[in-house]
C-alpha cells in the first residue's frame, strides 16, 4: 500500500526553539521551504491556521504557483468562514494547483482561541457545526444544480458553485481530534483522519474505534495519518544529545509557563488530544522503539509535539511500526523547519519508501497466480 509524507508549509522560520527572523508571512521563506519539501521527496505540506496567522489558503496559492507536484493541505476552521465561501475558496485553489488541494477541517479545541475571532459556540456544539460544514462542502463540490440547506448552524437556499474543483468527484477532506465526539464526526464524514503521535497501543486503539464507527455508518474507514517531531542523529547518542538540547531551548522560550502560541497554560489544555499526550508523558518519557514524550510535556501537549528520536534507521523503523497498524500518511516537522525537512527527506523518507515497496513486492509474490 502506498505511503505518503506530510510536512509543514510554514510561512516563517519560527518554531518552539527559535523566534522567527522576519515577518509572520515571509514569501521568500514560504517558497524556499515548500520547494525543499518537493525536492526531498515529500508528498504534501500543511498550511496551518491560527486566529491571527497568515491566511492558509493564500499561502497555499503561493506555494501552488511556485511548485510543480507538491500537494497542499489547507487548514480551515468553520467558525468565521461560511461553508459556501470555503467551498469556492478550495475549488478555486484546486484549479490553481492543478488538482493538488486537500482541506483539513479544524473544529477548534480551545475556547479562548476560538473567541479571538468571535466564535463563542461551546466545544461540543462546534463538532455538530463541523459535521454540517463538511456535508455542505461535499455537496457544493459535487452538485451541479442549486440546493438548499437548513441545519442547526447553517441555512441557505438556492446555492450552486460555479467554479468546479479539478479533482473528481471532489477534493479530499482531512479531520482530526481525540474526543469521542471527534471520533464520530471524523469516522462518518472524513476521508483522512489525523492523529497525533501516541504509543503504538494507543494509536491502535484509536484506529480501531474510528474504524468501527465508520463501519456502523456504512462507510469505509478513513485513511489514517499520524504526526511526529523527528530528532535525528548520526548515532543514537548524538540523537539523544540533540533531543535534550532541543528541550532546553524550548524551556528557555517558555519561561513563565505560557505556551508559545498563547492559547492556553502549559499544564491545563482544554482539548482531548493534548490531554492525552500529557497523560502519556506522565506514564514515562520513552515508549516503544523511539517515541519520546518530553517535547510534548514542555509544550503542554500542544499540537504535533511528541518526538521520534534516533538514527535515520531507528526513526524509519519506528514509522514502519505505525505503518503496520494501518497508518498511510506520516506527518513530520522538525525544529529547524528548512534544514530538518531536507534531512528527513534525504535520510528517512527513502528508507521508509524502500521498506514499503519491499513488503508490497513480497505480498504480490505470495499471491497465487
């Protein structure tokens, strides 16, 4: 089965370990980072969403125009953008990119961050709104006749999208979350389900839960994606030295206990995904082959924050462990965005692709003629 690699389409060089050197939207860096991903074998990059961050769709449009094959995952929150507007934004971007666009729908796990853009809807009701938004996107991209929608959160009449997405029947929809409400919405509506890097047993449990919910809804399970922060070294010792140095730099930047994104305190995240990561960190620093939780602990379990530490061979083998669970999209982001993207693409991606190709060949050879 194919494996895909997702990187970060950041618009500046700032990370948890270093302040950005220029503006929030640095076009030159944005293009350089995207081109590095394309050159070093990545499949797609995510343009992220924040209440005051550069617009991810416009950043993706810039990347689309300056790359040839790199696919785009555009983050979107259905809080201030009506689904009909989002549908035409993504359809237009899909045409601009030559059919390279996927949308990642974010429900939002922090009340304060949502309220920054005027969204006061409670979290449980936000999942109901997300479900409606995804249903509208699907219909807008596939219906050629005007249609009405009368839901709890969205109501409109006689809408038809004049700009069609290039992909048929429509662009794929990615979704993530670690609460029971998230599992249900994603299982019933998403094409891709994004998870944060947990130990193998927890990831297997999540995959099983979502697969069962999808089957109950009469649809196949979504494609599963898992995200990590790789920390590589030429030797195991070098990798671990680098890992502890990385944490020291993060701690230097988080003095006072406030998360770098200023969305919540480091010790009390509201969203279930971050709560799960912190609970795992309390159980131990190291898990399975290479998973390290200290990077998650010192950032309050913020987003993609658990690390895979080791040589390229160790990290590739760890990624294959998740592949064996059924994960088909591997997301990775370093702490030096540009150089780490190159290193991971050069040192790890070829190892994983070669192992997947080997297993596929063995499986084909084992099938009776």
